[in-house]
């Protein structure tokens, strides 16, 4: 009896130490995105559900951000992380949930791109998005009852052309920079900070403490609108002319700061220790399908 109990205990301990099975897509196709010609609309986005995952014109930086739930400034690696773009179609295993997609994407990055990385902490200069002393002037948007669950689909689409930049985050949440206006619909502050991050030279971190979703608009000057679009292009790995770079150095974004003030918000320069993922090795060319 003692032998049986000892063996049972050993088997139980061994079972408890067995790592969970590795999550990975059942089938996947990875192809370089088509090269855009001058003036062509750039459409990018993703769709994930319990059956399939599709990524259109996804940068390696964006894929890593999705896989590890990170912001762009938290991924430390080569400059081409933002320029190498791919179209990915993946089939999930039967019974898989959308919430398991990030782990499957981690496996894809390791298997097809040879991703190796380690966690670290880095002190970075940032803009902290905070509420001004007088309090927030934002009003909560009407609540939407449509919320994706672990099996439901989530779809995010962005487009950029000569008329502006538009982002649809699903469930009625959107942001756009068209004409001289930044417009938001049902936008949480964390998402707003991430949107500002794409147009400014420093990372933007939400420190407002606001938990609602908001409709609002900010009217911008011609200079600030152009500056935000140039910086957005640079932050996403695009190239701009020397004249555009020189122009960007002269922009003070006064109308953006004034628009934030009207909303009861402001950006404060700070230095913050943030967790980062440091890329040790990564191939720019994936293995064949």
C-alpha cells in the first residue's frame, strides 16, 4: 500500500509540473503585403474570432504588440519592425476561443520569423495624459450593448490616404483625422492615448483614471494637422521628405494642447519606468508556407 501511495504521489507531482499544451494555429498563410504606389490608399486591419484570424498589412511590430499585449514604445527592436508588412490568414483549432489568439500568434512569430525576446524595464520620456485641476469636461457616450465575447469576432480597420486617417475599432468605437479635425466616437482614454501616440514624438500614457467611453472633437490648425500626419507616417515606419522633417521640427501643436484643455485634459512630460520586450533575434523574411 505504501508503494502504491508513493507512486501515486510521484505521478501526481509529475502531472502538476507538466506545462500546458502549446497553443498554435491549425493552418496559416503568411505573405508579404503588396507594395503601395504613391497616392494609393493604405488599408490595414485585423479580424479575429473563434474560427479564423486575418491580418491585413500588419507590421511585425504590430503583430508583436498584438501577441504580447504591448504598446508600440514597449517593443524594442530594429527600425524595420514597422516597415516590413504581411498579410496573414490563419485557421484556429476546433473549439478555440478568440482570447487564445495572442498565444497562437506568439507561436507563429517564433516558428515563422524566429522571434526570440526577453522582458526588461526601461525608463522612457513620455507624455502623461492627465485630467486638469478643474476636472474632466468629457461626457460619457451612449453605452453599446454589443460586446464581443471569447468566441465572438473583433474587427479593427484603419485607412490612410490624401484625405485623412480613419480607424474603426469595432462596437462603434472610432477615431479620425480628416480635414482639420480629430473626431472620436465612444473612445476610451487608453485608446485615445494610443491614438495620440501615433502622432507625437514621445509615447503617450493614459493617467487620467477615466473609465468611460467618450464622443468628442478637437479642431486643429493647418500646421498641427500636417505635423500629426507626418509624425504618424514616421511612427509607422514610413518615409517623409527632408522638407517634411524640417517642417515637423517647427510645429508646436498649440491647437492640440488647446483642444485638450477645453476637454479638461493635458499632456505632461514625465519620465516613467515601463515594461518592455527586447527583441534578441527576428527574421525579416518568414519561412515558406
